């Protein structure tokens, strides 16, 4: 039996056709209606000569049409590639060319950039504006051939520190690690392609409010997981904290899916101002970006009996584990996940580290990607064999605890070496943002004649707050070793982040190179900023 994403969705359609599948704004569609729109879109794509193996981009913000377009590409066995609609024409041209895209579907507001980029893309034949698609004359009946477990999905990484790379996933592997094909909590593999739809059909549906954009795996795969299981997905075209709570009051979702502090912080502050009715909300699930301990505590303080989770994973590994927050429990480093699910930590000789054995490079075995598209060198570097297992060795650093659990420390390429000591930027960022005067922060290394590099931070104060650097240092000494404390601090009106909520290190580097620091330890350079 093929474990194929289009098949899994169609099983849900057949099992519960009139159940609500998607809600976006004032529009609601059933599983049957979403399937019919996807079928019509699929037939329009085949009229353009698109089909099995064709690379098709989806450059769209969250909407019913976006999900129908993704499903349509899957239905005809083409290879879907979600595209960051915030990219410039130059960035788009690189992505279109690197991915060998034959077509891109976009909303009208992105058509100008898409057409401009398409002129420099060698094989891109079609820019399809979905707002203008005439689907009324097409049949909504399914008439597609059999599909394969080996059909591909191509996921492009965000390119925080370089050009994006395309990660090639077989659909079964992607379903196993991110679509519910292996139970997220028990680690038990699902052996029946109808299991999720069958289970969903006999239960009451939950509502999942997915806040990130569908162009990111952290939103697309939870959405597909919810649909495979007969649940209802709530979407919004753009993230706006005030609007989120309005929708929560209207739709009463059970699960809120966010990307770390970038969404969590404005949400919790808006919630404290507006005091919305959150009846029914039982879980906040974060992934793909730092979710600091202080902010997890804020959610637990604000909502009684709320479950707050933090997932570990990446485009190259899929789901690597899930951790649950407990109020007041501070973890050194990032989220901690239980042993298993193929997650392991390797030393410098590619040997698995035993429980309590210290830190190394995070790796993943089991259902992993085939490699990087059009990049055999990088594929050979990250995807290799260890103890007879094929593994992907990520750029993350992690520590194996005494009980075998794994604590994520941070991206290896974001480690600051200061006087021979390693400092993980995520840990420092989390601590800086726990200060009451700090709204957001990015931590990075800057050159230092004595130490090689010193820890620095670019901080955004809370509105009306004053950044008192003496107070900040006292606060940080309570949760960080002395060598981890930022010795230079820049203050800005706004910390820039990538669309997925991750720190924009290229922006931060430009900022520190072009602006004077507000505070430098050991000097008389101290400035305060009030907003």
C-alpha cells in the first residue's frame, strides 16, 4: 500500500466528506469541497502539461486556495515546493532556478515579483495566478492514477546564513516523521494508511489554529496531520496578535500552533491587554524557533491547565522529539526531548554518545531525506552511514543527559568561541529576553582582540521601558556563566527576524557594523533608550 500524502487526505474525504476541513476568515469549506477544488485545480495543471515529477512552486499566503493548490500538486504526483512570498525577485530567481521549477502558483499580489524572477529561471514555463483561475468548467470528480510512496516533496530551508537548500523527502518518510505516520507521543508506527482517517471519523474533531504560514514545514505538516485525522484547521492570511485572539473567541480552537517567541511574545502581551475568551484552548505547540523558558512560564501563568510543548526538528530531520514545559523549571540550553525516534548525538569521530556522555552533533536515523537537491557535495557531507545506519548529521549541537534524553544546545554555526569557551546563542538569547525591560533580542559574536570574539546582543526594549545595563547584567548573572553574558549591547527600535521567526543574523551583523553600541563592558559607553 502506498503511503502517499494525497491518498491520506482523500481517505479523510471519503470517511467524513461533510465535516469542516478549513476555516479562513469568513470562509469555511468541508472536506468534500476542499477535495473538489483541489481536483479542479489539478486538472487545470495537467492541461498545462504538468504531471508526475514536475517541480511546481506554491507562492501564496495562507488561504483555502493555498491548501487546495498544494493538494492539487500532490494529486497529480508533481513535486510541491512552497516558496517564501517575502523573497525579492533576485532570491526568487535563485530558488526557481535551483529547484528546476516548471511552474509556480501565486496570489495576484506576488505575480509581479514572480514574473520578474521567471525571466531569469531557465525552465519555468508558467506563472499561474490562482485568483484568475477559471475552475468552473472542470469536473470535480477524481480521475487520477495510482500514486507512489516514493513520490517526492521538496522542502527549501530558509537560508538564514546562506542560500536556501532543497531537502528531498520521500512522501512516506515525511509522513512518518511529520504527518502522524509515527505517533508523536508513543513513537509507535502506524501500519495502516486508513488508521488516521478511520480514527478521526469515529471521534469528535478538534480545531487546530495554525498561525505560521503554510510555506513553512512547521505549518504545512501540522495542517496535513490535522486533515489526515479528520480535524478542522483554522488559518489566517497574516499573523497579527490582536486578530488571533479575535479568531480564538470566534472559533474556540483547541490547539494553537506557533513558532516560538516571535509569535508567542506578542500573543501573550496582547492577551493580557484584551483578556479574550479562550474557552476550549488546551494546548500551545511551538516548533521551528526558540521558545524561551520565560515565555513558556508566561503562558502557563496566563492559562490554567494549558499544555505547552516545544518540538525539536529541522527540514533535514523532521520531528526529533517533543518536550513539555513545567512552570518555573529552567533548562540550560534549548528544549529537552526523550530518547528514541532515531535521535542521537555523535562525537567528533561519528560515535554515538552514551547517556551522560556530554555534548556533540545532533543526528537522526530512521526516516530521513534522500539528500539535498542539486547539491551532491553537501549531501555527502551531512548524509552518511554510522554504525551501519544511514543518518543525517545536522548543524545542531546537543547534549545527552544521564537518563538518555537529549537537550538541544544550538546551531553549530551560531556558536561563539570566546577565549576558548563555547557559547550557544539561543541560550543567551532566551536569558536576555527574560529581563522585564527587553521585548526581543538577537545574540551574536563580534571580533575581540583579546578573546577572538565576545558575546554581543542587539535588543529591542519593551514599549516605554528603559534598558538599564547594570540591571541586565545582574539579571543575567543569575542564569548564565559570566563568559556568556553579552559584553556589547546595541539597542534598536525593532529586531528583525526571518518569516519563520528565526533570528536574522545577516541583519544583526549589518546592524552592529553600522551602528555604535549602546553599552560596552569596561568602557564608559553607556546609553539608555526609552521607547
